[in-house]
C-alpha cells in the first residue's frame, strides 16, 4: 500500500496536469471604428453588406443595434495529423455617438470561433485561441463597403 501512493502521485504529476492553458481574450475588446453615418442607416448598410459578396455570411439575429452574423468557415490549426476546421461568427454592435447620437455611430465587432476535427464531428469552442484578427479584417471589409457615402472617422482594432 505504501509503495502504491508514490506511484499514483508520480503518475498524476506526469499525466494529469497541463503545463500550459489556451490564451483567452479577457479584455473583451473588439475591432472598432467611428462613422459619420446615422446609427440606423449604418445598421441597415452593415446588414446589406453582410448578405452580399464577398462576405455572404448574413444576419442570424438582430436586436436593438446588435447583429449576430452567420458562420464564416476558416481552415484551422494542423493538429493530430490533420487540419482542423474552424468557423467564426461575429457580434456587431452599432452604438450612437454620445455627442451626436443622430449623426454619428460607433461600430464594435467581436468574434466567437468554434472548431472540430473533421466533417460530422461536433463543433466546440473549448481550447480555441482568440482570433481578434478576424474581427479586425471584417471591420476593414465593412469600412471598404461603406466608404462610399459617409465613412469612418477613426479606427481602432483589438490586438
């Protein structure tokens, strides 16, 4: 019995403890930009841009200036002898400007990514590193689409 305890402790130390854990984005920041466009107009133009090429991710849910997009597929990391699949969706919030709420708005984009090992497997959000660069890229694409009739005043992206 006394010999078993050190062996169990050694096994638990070697096999049961993770040496590193996946990084998470605890700042809860997203890519953001300010637009010289009224908030309701900006919301309508963003919804249209999401449903057209090249994005084609559409709107899954909308509620009072907040949009949840459909999923956008991405190749994931190469692990365990195969490339995993990832899909990302975005929360886009249109916020009226504090000083000029009827004339200007801020857009904030955050992302949520899921992964799976292959077709037919369950999508999971566990152990997926944050992908803030995807939210920043979506913001750049939306700015390019919206640039024609009023435009972004300032842009800040989460890093």
